[in-house]
């Protein structure tokens, strides 16, 4: 054994024994100081090695039985005054700590107790106010901004600009239906009966809401299942005409002639139950403001392209008792240029309301007719009424040198077409059309 030369151990110079029979010596084999008993062997870890300076009953011993056999562990104190506390004791770190994960495993695990009244993890400001927390159930609460891919978030949620980003709901099981993603602005909230003094509780049992009814006296009554009834008193409370939050969707800001757009994609329904659907763009809003449905390059403020021959391009459906127009076309001053009223009638400009257009065709073969005589044939037209104005379409092949054709409503649902030549002529057979515009 070598000699002890460190002045920190002056009480044990040259291996002098301590009052308890132990001494500290340098071990050349291990290149370290070791505590030795009087028989020159290291003392066992059940022996206390340090006692309090003011109270000798306060002792410290170091346990090493948990080490792997033939293994030396090194405990190096920091180059600073510090207090060592067990993991079972609440810790307060006043300097930066680094948790480095092992080759396999985790850097740190925070595990809630079976019954945890508070948060599993809390981040507090200097005043002790909670700014972020994890609950035992996994809820995350933040009072500041969140940055993903950026260390300097400027909004409540900021994504880094190093690459295109996507918010995605993962689903790796092809037997599980995908879940919906809802982004909604906040709205006004009705205070619950248990905290609103303007609600009179007629019973305080567990309940499920079923319905709510407003009485003519101004009171509001709510029916529940599994409990009784709550009545809201008629009062002038809360804030009148309170607006909900706005939802704003914006694309990126470019420069010069660069244009950004907003795209809406959905997966198209297929005919087979196991074929994988493919996402495709269904609606686009260009930087110009043009909106395209079924097209990614709308050439107007609104362009709708039907995706299939059997697809209806647009439907405008009125209410059960619609009174306002279904459609208005207006100029920049708001003057109606054309409109479709609630009954489907059309008015163009300041003209007469057109309520209905009736039209039908039939093949007519007039006989040879002498000058001054007439020949009449009929075409059925449902809805035609006596006095209606008839427009007649004559096929080119039926026209003769002196032929004269005209039509009128001769009876309900019947239009008569008359042929009157100025010379004996036999017009060719052809398809005639009669049209009536209802006003």
C-alpha cells in the first residue's frame, strides 16, 4: 500500500487509523483511495463511514450490494456545492439538467401513481404559475405557443417552413374506418344549471338531457332522463347579440405574380368494398378568388364541372314555404337583371314574368290542298289552354311556294296546325313543333 498524501485526509496521514478503527489508503491496483479496516481489508457497506459534526447519531453509509459482481462504480460529485436528495424526495433543479438515453431504453420516465390528485408533469414560471402540464390521463395543457419544426413560434401553433407540412390522423389498420378531423371556432356557451344562479334546481340527481321547452311566460323548462327537471328563470342575463368566433382559412403569402391556392381533397367512393380509395381534389380556391368545383383551373368566380354524365351540376332547393326568389342576377348597383322566383317563374330585366314554357313535336303529313282551301292537323300539348299564344316551328322540307302555316289552341291540351296554300300544293311530311309561353 502507498502513503496518503492528500491534505484533505490529514486525520488519516500515513494510514493512521480513525477512532472507529478505519483508515483511508491509496490502492495502486485500482488507482483510488479506499477505506480499510484494521486488518487491511475494505470495510463492508453496512458500516457507517461519516457522522454528523454536531450530532454523532446522524450517520451515512454507502450501499454497493446492487453492483454487478467484480464491478467498480465511480461516483463523481460536481465541482460545486450541492445537495443530494433521493428520488423519493421532491426535487428542485436550479441549474440545467441533461437526461441522456442509454443505447436501448428511455432517457426519463414520468409515471403517475395509482391515485394522483395533481398533474404528472408541470412547468411553472418564476412565480409558480403553471404554463404547461401533463395530466395522469395524458391530457396536455399549454398556456403559450407551440412550435413544430421551429424554435420561435409566432402563433398558438406554428409549423416550420423547412418543408411542406401535413396534419394527419394515422390509421394503419385497413379494417378500421378513418376518423374525422374537425376544426371549429368557438361559439357562445350556455352556463350549466349547477353553476348558474338563474337556474332553479328541482332535483339534484344524475341526469341526461332530453329536451328543452320555452313557455309563453318566458321561462325555459328542460326535461331530463334519470333525474328531474331544471327550470331557467326568465331574466335579462348574459350578453345580447354575442357573436361566436370566426374561422379563418388562409393560404401562404407570396410575392409578385406568384399565386397560392386552397385545395379541398376527398376520397372518391368506389364500387368494390375492398378497393382502396384515392384522394382527389374536389374544390379549389385560386389566389384570384376563383372557385372551382370539379376543376383545378376555374375560369370564372365560380366554375362547376360535373364529374360524370349522371352528375347534377347544381341544385337550388327552396324552403317548405319559400317566398323569396330562388336566384337573383344583379348588376353592380344591386339592381335585379333577372330572377327565378319561389315558384320557378323567370323574369328577365323589367319584362313580364314567365311562369312556364310548354313545347311538343309531332310528325304531320298534310294532304294535297287546292288554292283557297285549308287542311288542319293537331298536336297534343299538355297544359295548353284556350287563348294561349302558340309559336309554330315548320320543317324546311314542308315549305312550298305559297304555303302558309299557323297554329292555335283549339281545345284544352290540343294545338291545331292549319295549312293554307295559294295554289294546289302537297307539302312533304315533317316534324312540326308547337311552343306556348305561359305568363
